[in-house]
């Protein structure tokens, strides 16, 4: 089994989520806001984030799939669950657990732009740059790091460890996070 090392405590995560919510509330005040959570990893982060927002908002979800063999993406991304909310003329905030290669977030931004929102911003819990292939930037970032395979607080390894209240880095094993 892989060895886990604590990276971010519950307290540090909670403090950062509240700070992000305050910034988002300030920046999007007075706008019609739609938060779009990227399933599955972002659901815990999104739930905590919306509890701290001080602005009216609606929530929707997307789930993206990149088909390929094993842990290697084919690079072709599709929706396995699309947005159901009309985003035209609204301030859209994509809420993502981790930006890694940038492919998924770039795909999602491009597809949402076709629906003519007033704006699209990105809030990522983790901005990890070691495998970045597309030049994408988040407007709101919880934590930045260069490398590491992370689990906990929604982040998983083969559907395990999502429920951990802290974020850990896995030190051994083959990973794709």
C-alpha cells in the first residue's frame, strides 16, 4: 500500500476555503452567479465553498470523461454529465479539485463559452503544474504546488481516500493525479 504523508490539515483547508469564498463573494457581488462543480473530485470542496459564500448563487455539476486505455487519456474529452442550468449572461465559476494537465479545464471553458455567459472564472483547490500541457490559469487557487499525487478532501486514488478530511501526498506507487 502507498504511504500517505499529511500535506494540508483540516484547519488549513477550512481557512483557505473561507478565504476563497470571501474573495469570490467580493468579486462577483451583484451578479447572477452559477457555480459549476466538476465531478467527482470537487464535490466536497464545492460544498464547503458554497456554505461560506455571501452572495446568491445556483449550483450545477459536470462530469467529464477522457477515453483511453488504463490511466492514459486519449486526449478526447466529452461530457458524461453536462450542465443543465442556462448560463447565458451569467457569471460562471467552475469549481475544480485539481488542475493538472489543464486539458479538462480548457475543454470545459471552451464549451461553456459557446453558451455565452457574462464571464467564466475558475476556482481550483489545487493548482499542480508538473504535468501542465495547456496554458490555463485559475482565478482562485487554494494551494499551488509543483508535483505530487494527492488524496483526501475529495481527491481519490482508484476511488479510495476521497473521504479523508485532510489532503495527503502519496509517496510511493504509480499514479496519475
